[in-house]
C-alpha cells in the first residue's frame, strides 16, 4: 500500500477526531488545545467558484461557509494524500472525494485513481491527475478535480504524514470482513470477520497480487478500512485519547476548514451521518507515448457526476 493512502486515511480520521472534540459540551478543558491545533492546520486557498456545465447543479449563494453549514447544506471535501519529497513539492498519490448530506443522513465516498488521464486546469496540459498538485499545489489539484467531475468542491484536507497504524491503535482497532483467506508479510488473514490492530490493518490493505481482482480488490479493502476509521472517529469522545491524536497533527495536516466550521459540523451534522456509501470509478489502462494511464470514459464520468448530484440534492430525502 502506498504511503499516500496511509496519509489519506489518517488525515480523514484525525480530521474527524478533531471535529469530535466539539461534542460533549465542547470538552471545555481541552478547548484551548483543540483551537490551537485547528489554527495550525488551517490553510486557506484562493477562493474560486466552479460553475458546472450541468444546469441542474446550482452555484451556492455567495455566503460565508459558516452561514451555509448552519443552514445544514450538504458539502464536498477533497482529501489529498501527498507524497512529498526533498526539493520536490510531491504528488497527490491519493485523491478521495467525500460528499456529505445531513438531510440524507449519509456520506458518499470514492477515490479518483492517481493515474487517471485528464486535463490539468491552469497548466495547459493533459496528464495524470495526481500531477496537478505537483504543478500547482492544492488550488490546481482542486480545480482539476472539479473539472474532471464537473462538480464544485467546497473543502480540502491535505495530508503528508505517517502514523495510520498508530491512529487505528488509538481508536481501538478496526473490524473488517475478509472475503477470502490469504497469507501476507508473515501473517495469515483468515476468511470472515477480523479485528485488526494498526500494523495488521496496513498489511491487510496492502496485499494485491494474491487478490483475484488485483488493484480493484485492494482498493475495496482500503475503502473498507477507511469507512471503519471514519465511523470510529464520528463516535469518538475519549478525552485522553483525543489528546494523543492532537499530538500527531500539527503541520502534517492542512485544511481550509476553520475551527468554528469543525464545531458546527459535529454539533449540527454528527447525528445525521448514519451511513457511508462507497463507489468505484471504472476505467481501462492504456500506454500513451510510453506512459501508462487510466482512461475514464465520458459515460463513466457522467455516471459519477450523476451520483454526486443525487447525493447532494437537498430536495430528496433518504428512504
């Protein structure tokens, strides 16, 4: 499993754990520590408004984000697991989109494969989508993802940290349903329900060659673990353990979500997020000019766009 995926997982989990501190009376004796941490990870980007080519996707009114979430609007988040290198800005090895709709009591989650071939917005090239971050940082990556999905992104979380295994241990481990038995890195993973600590969760999500579905199977296991981390984070309230997680953050995570917005998400949204639904972007591999790309058809992009639009529709309620 790539380091970028581990960073994305811990980033989402840690972000939700920070939000969880806003519950239980805001845990007032930790309020100052939490607010200080939120200030360290807050990094705004130049505000842009993406206008979809789909006339049914309305542009959100020009209000402060706080005002929008207080009215319980759905919102989207782009999570970037960034592989930063010495003297190199790095690439966003993992791109995960979350669409949160409190009215439907659900989160839609999917990842965009890093080798997906698309137009890089603001760079004038067609390349792998993970190169957008290397060319223009968070803003270019966000703009490129919006163009690829033809849908606006409200928030971002950028992660460049190790420590996913440690986070899982703090959360008490994760429970997964293994579809088939396999042996990997000196450990036997039996078929059925398994309770994994952080180290074993990494191994479970890393295996690829013995999976009959290859990368697709590995991606499914990664999403399963991420779902469990998110569910655990949303239920998290142990103050001592929260203090431990706060020490893992600092400059390793950056986001344009403010502290006040974090509190609002958890106090007004938390009880409404009853399910996490995952989907997979389908494509085919192809060599172009001696470079391997994942090609996503127009029809597949339209399918994902429609799923996003349906998830974010405030006129439909959950059945």
